[in-house]
């Protein structure tokens, strides 16, 4: 399957723990986007990355959240000291180019905070 | 004004009906427009791109009205399987690289 791969599909954490979400873009795609979706709400843009660069992080909360897309390996969305409000579906998408190209989504990671 | 606005619905129509949604956008310089569908608790999937001249894919027709800054999606002969949330996507202006998703319009097709 050459689609966008996200793991884990489901992640359960206790308050105060760290959550790491991984995303491998489609083959040939160099642009990665992270979105968050709360129950019954729309997708909210978080961050846009290219290899080794954060291009736009205007949707990222100022604290506890960080993202990276290293030269080798998947993109990582990291949430430190998780709180109940972080419970959501986190979707990753990739595209071959940032402009005029549709994004393709992974299955998402459902994060639940106990 | 939101960058992308959609009527949240829900639209509840009988099978076989024709239904249309609009989506308005604020950036007159936007170049890229797409419709995605999202099923409950699933990832968004690209339905179709929207071109300036309008485009059709089977029962689905997408149109762009630049003068009034909206795009539309028309679904003919609706099927039960069309029940989903339809997301309008527009290239945003606050970042050249950021694409803005609308909050979605919920469609429910009844037998």
C-alpha cells in the first residue's frame, strides 16, 4: 500500500504523559500536513512541513506540541504532558507539491487521554 | 469573515434526489479548490478537484464562481452511499502553502 501511513491507529495516554504520532507520506510526496479533528467538528490545520523544515506552524498550540519531518524516517507529531482536551483524531496528509495539488490523507490516529 | 464557509446542514434528502451545496471563500486570489468527502470516523478522501470551467465526474458536478467567490457541488440521483460529510477545500492566503478546509456539510440520504 503506497498510501499515507499513520501509526498507531489508536493511542491511549494518561494525563501528563507524552504522545508520539507518526506519519509516512505517500511515495514521492515531500510535503506533510497535520490536522486535528475534535468530535463533531471540522478539520483544523496544525502544521505543514517539508523534509527538515517547518514551513507553517500557525495552527500549532504554542505549548506542548511540536512536529518534525527528519531527512530520514516519518514525520512525528509530539504532544507533551497531554491533557484531556488533546483527545481527538489526528490526521496526516501529504502532497507532491504545496500548490494546486490535492492532499492525500492517512487513516488518522485516535488519541484518547484518560 | 471565515476564510472558507459551508452550510453545516444536515441535508436530509430521499434517495434519487438531486442535492447541491455551496462553499464561499474570502481569498479572491485562491487558485486551488477541491471537494473531499469524509465518512464518520474516517479520513477525508478526495472527491474531485474544481476547475475554472467546471467539471463533472459521473453523478457529481463541481463548479467555480470566481465573481461571487464560491464553489458548488451537485449530486444527481443520490445514493444511500452518498451519505457523508462533504468538505470544501480552498488554498488560503495567510500562507501560500496552507490549504483551508471548510467545516463540512453533512448529507444524509434516506431510503
